């Protein structure tokens, strides 16, 4: 996810301080990976330098001055371009799990055991996501659904690979 464009999009709701942007980001998008304050301020500094945000106000605070940022028209254009550009699908043509299965076969280890352990981990995570989904609001439900669908596809691959292990062993060893 592009943090810069996300902060710009949040600023379209109105000018905001870095602290408030971090909180809005974490509430909407950072459920499992909240932003660090340093990341927010470094991103805002870059956006300011690039002319995508401007200082709306500088207010005295108990410590350093509090800066309120506003998105510029160039920032709005940047968000619009980002939102209208499709993300590149990631087909995972050769991921780490595939590599582990092939190496297990090559080294005489049990690829079936590896797949069983991975299947159990996928199912554990799916149960956790299902609990989160049940207790969550609509945003949390959509995030969990996205992850669950990917995990379901991985499980189908695990099952297919387990069914083809003998064939894979012949191919890898040839």
C-alpha cells in the first residue's frame, strides 16, 4: 500500500495534524500493521517537498509547534491517478512455499509433512481471521474476507501439490 497516497486521500477530508492522520490511518487501514509516527512525519515531509501537501497552519503546542497539513490540487491529482491505476496482480508463480516443497523432495525430506504443517498453519490463521471478521465492523470484515480468500486458494494449492507429490518427485529427480 502506498502510504503517501493514502495520507493524501485522508487529507482530502480536510486539513489535519500528523498525529490525527496517523490515528485515521491506523483506524481504517492499520489493523494489523499500524504506522509509526516517524513514518508519518517523514512521508509528510516528502509530500511537502514534492508540492502534494502544504502547511495549512502552524500552532504552538506544549512541545514543538504543531503543523496542520492540507492536500494541494497536485496532491488530489496524484491520488486520482493512483486510484485509477490498477494494481499488478501477483500470481506467485514461484513462491517460498513451492521452493520449500521442491527442496524437501530434492533432499529426501518429507514434502508431505511440510505440506501438512503448512496446511495446519493456514487453517489456524483462517480460524483467527474468521473470529476477527465475526467481531469486526464492515471494514474489518472486508479485510478479513480478502485474506481468507487468498488463504483458501493457498489451501487448494496445498491439496493439489500433496496429490501430485509422487509425480513431482519423479520430475525433480529426473
